[in-house]
C-alpha cells in the first residue's frame, strides 16, 4: 500500500478490535497529532503561503476526524485519556533526522515525507480495520474506517506533492528520498516491541 515496504502483520486487526475503546482513544490522539503536526509545519515555514494553505486544509480535515472520533468515544462513555507514547512516530522522525544523503533537499522535504509515510501506514491500517468488518457492538464503524482509508490515501498524496514543491520540483530526488525513508519506516514498524504492536494503535 502506498510505498510501504512491509505489510502490517495479519493478526493486527483482530488484536486491535479486541479492545475497540482503546483503539478509538488511540485513534482520536492520532487525528489530533496529525492536525497539530500540520499546523506546526506552517508555523515553522511562515514564508510559504502555498504550503500554509495546503496544510491548513489537512489540519482542518484532521480536526474534523478528531471531532468524529470524539463523538464516538462520548457515545460509548469512554474518556479520551492521556496521549499514548507514540514510539513509532518518534522513532521515524529521529531516524529521518540522522539519515544521510538528502542530496540537496532541505529538512522540510523530510518532514513532509515522514508525514506522508505516517498517513500511508494509517491508511493501510484503516483498510485492515474496515475489511475486518467493524466490531460486533458497532458494525457502522467499518464504513467510517473505509472513509478514513480514502482520506489518508489522499493526505499521503498531498504530502508527497508538497515535498516535491519543497524540493523545487525535483520529483526524482523526492522519490529516492521517499524510498530511503520507507526503508526506515519498515525497519521501525517491524522492530516495535511485540507489546507495542499488540496495543490497539493505528500506527506503531
Ligand atoms: Fe485523519
Ligand atoms: Fe490524515
């Protein structure tokens, strides 16, 4: 799916669905983080108005997703709780920061491509959840996840497109960098402790 090097293991969806409340709380935090990451990229690159406009749209959509998951939590009487430790995203950002060979692309290109990969992994996981058919106590969730699968695929493309602009239109450079970062992502997702993998997380 979307340049990912390793698929999520086949047992993941069933494990995640075993605790839908925890899955939804984690999901809500993922949407919140996606929105705040988009907004913080705008703040770090205030001179790029085109970037600001595109990322504002992403942030807006992520906030809407967050509101919808929040409504699901409150319908189920489940508190949001504190944000879970996001070993996956933190490791990916750290690894990208120390990956040599940017070949003239600035750090913004990496930040956008890391965001693209996080979208790609969420996209893959929402599809797995949707295909699993939704939990017995709320089968309508499957349709929600299918809709999010499509949104995350779109966000993946938005971030890759923004990375290409940030690299001055050098698509080849961005393609090579995306492949290198996708290798890192695959290594990170495969190496996450089994405990973390069993947690009902959208990525990681
Ligand atoms: Fe989202
Ligand atoms: Fe997204």
